[in-house]
C-alpha cells in the first residue's frame, strides 16, 4: 500500500487499494483486466520492473497505461503493468487512444521504446542532479531517479574525476608557452588557435551569461537594430511577404515579429585574442582598463595571466554574472609564469565617467566597443546603442578621451572593432572613425591586425546576398593598436631578467618594439549610386552560381558548421 504522500502534494485520485494517482487518466481499472499486446517487441528485465515498482510505491502513479480502444491491447505501459503487480497494486490508471488501423497502433507500440532509445543522456548533467539529490534531499529516496545507490555513487565519483581531469588538461595546455608569430593576420579558424580557445573555455569561462532578458538567461537580451537584421530574419521576412503577397519595410516586420529581431545566442569574446593582447602589449603584473567590459572573458584571462583588470559596464546584471563566473573558476592556479592572480574588478556604471569610476594609471587600454546601433543592449537613455550614429560617435569619442587619459606614458591601447553598415547598406567607416578618435587625443596609430573569424553559416548565405547586392560576407574584425608615447620604452618590453624572453615570442616583439609583421593588403570597394541596380546590370557572377550549387546542403553545413556567435 502506498501510504506515504509525495511532498504533501494532493493526488488526483487514490486507487481502491490506496495507491495515489498524480497523472491525468481516463479511468482506473483492475490490473487483471489489462491485456498485453502479444506482439509487443519490448522486453522488460526484472531489474527494470522492480525499479518501476519502487517508484509507484513511493511516488504513486506518474504516468497512465495507454490502451487501444479498437483492439483493447496495451500500447504503452507494459512495464508499468508488471510493476503494479510487483508493488502490490491491483488497480491502474489508463488512458484510451484511438487508432485508425492496426498499422498505426503497432507503429506507436514500437515507437514507445525506440524513441526513448534515441535520446542521448548527458552524463555530466545527470551526475550533477544526482549529487544534489543525495546532498540536499532528506525525505526523498535518490533511487527514485531510476538509478541504484551504487550506480549513483559511481556516477558522482566518475563525474568529479572527469571534471578534474578536464580542468587539469586545460590548465596543462594553457601552461605551455603559447607561440604564434606576431603577424597582422590572426586566424582563429583552426589549428593551435582553436585548441587554445577550447582550453580556455574548458576552464569554465561563461561570458555569454548575463545578457539574458530574463533571470534564467534563457531568452536573449540583445536584439538587432532595424539597420542590421539577423540572418534568420531575412528568411522569416521573405516567407511572410510571400504569404501576404507584398513587400513590407523592416520597421513593419520588427513591429509584427519582435522576437525575430532577437539574438538566438549570445557571443563570447575570443580568449586567445585577449591572451595575445596582454602578453604582447601589457607587462607582467600590469594594469588594464576596459570601458566596455561586456562578458567575463577579458577580466578572467587578464587575472589568470597575471594582470590586473578593471572593466566598466552599464548592465548590473552583466556585472553580477561576471563576478559569479569568476568565483566559479577562481580556484584555478596561476597559469604560466604569472607571479600572482588578482581578481578582476568590474564596475557597474556609465563609461562616459570612466575616469571617475576607476581612477588611476593603467598599462593597457583594451576593449571591444558597442558597434553603434548594430546591437541594442538596453533601453537605458545613456546606453550608446540607443543613439543615432552621429550622437553615438560623439559619446564614444568622449569615452576614449577619458579612458586613454589614464594611460601611463609609453603604453599601448588595443581595441577590437569592425566596420558596420547604415540603413542603406553602406559602410559607416567605423574603423576609421575609431582611428581618428585615438589620434585626436594624441595616441599614435601603430599596428592594425585582421582577426579572421569562423564563417559558419555565412558561407551558405553569402551567395544569394552577393547576387542581389554585391555585399561581401564579413568574416573578420580589425584589431587596432595605438601607442601613448615611445613603443620602444614601453614597460611591456622591459624585464628584470634578460633571459626571460629568450625562447618566448615576445623576443620578436622586443626587438621590433611591438611591431606586428604586415602580411596582408586591403581591397576596397566603393559604389556610385545604388548597388542593387548595379548588381542587376552586372548579372549573376560565376562565383555565385557555384555557391548556389551548395546552398543549404547538409554537406556544407557539416563542413563549415553553423554560426558560432563568437565575437
């Protein structure tokens, strides 16, 4: 008899022999009246039946037995019928199902267990849940999870070992000297870079957390501006226009379908780029100022490589998430030759007052700014992403002026930017505007590097895009390096031990006073008039026809992968 209530929750019904029924059902019948399908292909071992019986006895009926109205046979729940006998229950809740024919009934019978077999269990997640059950639950038997006590202990122990081994492997990987030539093309798409990035992520960096629109971070908080639509929005807009038989503006589409303008995923700043910037342009133990902090990456990488980081962000939720993420990984020992780990500092506030919020002198300015109105971060009036480009640029220049004024003499500023298009599709020349902003406050433009990003689904979309507008798919960002004074005198290249850089990539930088080797050229394209009209005149280029052959094929998706969302 089931005499023990489950967490005090009242059941829907209690069977005549006292077993509680919590699931929806059509009626309660005698178990002896249920007819198993003689063609049932599923076999139920004794251990499974006993486990189900234990669950029914302790928790009551949580799922009914499904019975076909046309044949009278059980379709789903053969094991539950056997378990009811094992538990001592003589009654069972059932639901009736209607099937058109015998084939439909048999297909559902086979699918009952087959679909469950196709599921893939996340062992780490299960082990975490079981550990919580074991630790925090006083009156609930952990074996009600479907695992024995011995299996639970083994999974918890194995998960702990796996996590420790994974973290150790990441630490060992990151503990090796990271060598990459100081060229102006930084390729993040594979090889050593990709492995280094994976190692950083395995340590537990979760920079994407904190940008959600809800407390659980299950809904993206960032949205696209009208001037820059997400890839999926094009497909949705085209489908809607085809349905109604007319074209609509992006403003109308955004009003009708606001969710389509939201990010499907948030991005994570590249930790490898952080590491390079710090090692190349900031001395060991040096200080870093970041007026547009965003996620946790830049602060975490700075701390674990022996730098002191201060970042400012307008979002209190983002700051809170960053602090939590640091607490999650702060136990990690010092990487490489870092003398000590100093926890990163994140300040909640308007970066227009960065010099008041974080006064002091800094060895490196390092940031990735908001891209004008490309992304809308919040509805706060002081948020730069809510400004039209002229006002945005004015406020942006003010932040740069205030932040760079805190740099020490003979130091560097590094900023990761990208050009962005206006509502008509023409580049606003944001990169050049950024260069002007730094030069206007007295810093010298010293290096420009190209960060090549993973193309992902861009390669699938770019054919059609190029055919209609001659827009090239953007898969890079610009890494701009400025110097405040004399680069040869920068503390980044001074050390007490001349042998310290003997086998380090910084030896190259020391010799060249921080100069990156130029290994790229730029191809600039300008339009006279309307690009779309020019594209119509030119026609479909062979490259597009070739791309269309692979458009939306599973093979290309498999090779290139989907969009990563990485910044």
